[in-house]
């Protein structure tokens, strides 16, 4: 809890706020004390600590791996596109996936927090009939988890739900697209029921998949200081069977006419807080008064 807002403050209270035992040795000129009090240099007094807290408000963007696109099969059957990885954001004024607003920031105490960056799902192979794509893998930052994108459907398996749902393949009656997850992404599009036809595109963080559609919409974030759109759904076979780009959570495209689908793109985790660097982990940059930690692979975020 924060230090008292008025009256006396004891060094034992400062120790506890810093996560130490109340009787630990402490000096007013320590870096940790100066950081807590907001006085990096010069004269410092106990009154500078009024109301100060050692927690840090952290904003995050957590994107899971995209689903792999389903493979096509002879007589011009198209597989479904892979769904985008789940998209969760606490950047003020910016969207999460599935049409949701930004989530609450995290107030973190000093310590280590596990970061997992999910891999994209495998590409579905072509055949007679084709094989579905692989499910994307989850990404997480501490207690925040985004779900991997759903796989694109094919003749040997239906699409699956995920952060965003996978698209359906061209089968008799048309294969239905799979649902997304609230607050993370949209559902996939339906496959057509006729020969010489396309599948459905995978759902994206910013929009639903469509029958015979291209890549579905992602969501833009400027958490790094530059606006970047991520977590697009994979295109329907045969619009494109391209693999999703690395560290975007993009779904892979569906295959067509015995061609294989595309693999899903890996996810990404980005964390930022105001002021100078107070943590380690990931690639550290700064922009617009924030320190930014970008994880393109799994690691640990350690707050000092």
C-alpha cells in the first residue's frame, strides 16, 4: 500500500513499500529510495515520500500465435484460412480484439513475470482430401493470456475456435467457420458448398472472416510509438495461401486444388510504462515518455 499522505513516515514503512523486511538496512541516498520518492538527485527528505507507491502502472499488448490455414484438395476444393491469435490490449484509448475496448492497466510490484510468446500453427497439407491447419499457441504476460488462433478447416477436419476462429473449407453443404473469443477476436467465414470454389477466411482481431474472402481485418496499436496493424485473419483458399508474418499473430491462408495452406504467424508481447527504465527483459526502447519492452520470443520481465 502507498506510504502515508501526511504526518510522519518511518524508514521501516519505506522498507516494506520497497518489498523488504521492516528492519532491513536502508539509506535515504539509495537508488531504490530515490526512485520511490521521485527525487533522482540532490536534497531528499521523508516528506518527498508522501503518498508514494512502489507499484508501477504497466500497459500491455499480448497477441497469440495465428492458426494455420487448411489445405486444399483436387477438383478445386479450397481450405479455410487460419484465425488470428487472440489480441488483448490495455493501451489507453486503443482497442482489444473482437470489438472490445482497452483493458485495465496492471499495477505491478517489483518482481519477475513470465512472458510466453506463442508460435503460429502449422500449415495444413494438401491431399485428397486436404488436412486442416494447426492451432495457434497461446501468448501470456503474467496472468494475462491470449488464446491461439483457430485452425483453418479442410476435408479431414473442421476449423476450431480460438482467439479468432478458423475459416471453413469447401465441402458438401459448406463447412461453417468457427467462433472467436470475446474480447480477443472474431469468428471465421463459411466455406462454400460447390466445386471450384473458395473456403472461408479466418477471423481477425478487427473483423469477421468471409466466404471467399481475403485477409480479415486486424487491429492497430501505437504501443511502441509507431502504429502497427497486427492479428489479421488468414485468407480463404484460393485467395492466398501465404503464411502469416512473424510476430503479428496473423493467420495462415487456405490452400486450393491440392495445394497446402500457410502457417500461422507467431505472436508478440509488448509492455510499457511511463518514465525511465525500471525493468529488464525483451528489447528495450523508449518513445513518447514511455519505456517499452518488446518480446518476440518467450522470456522474463523483471521489475526492479
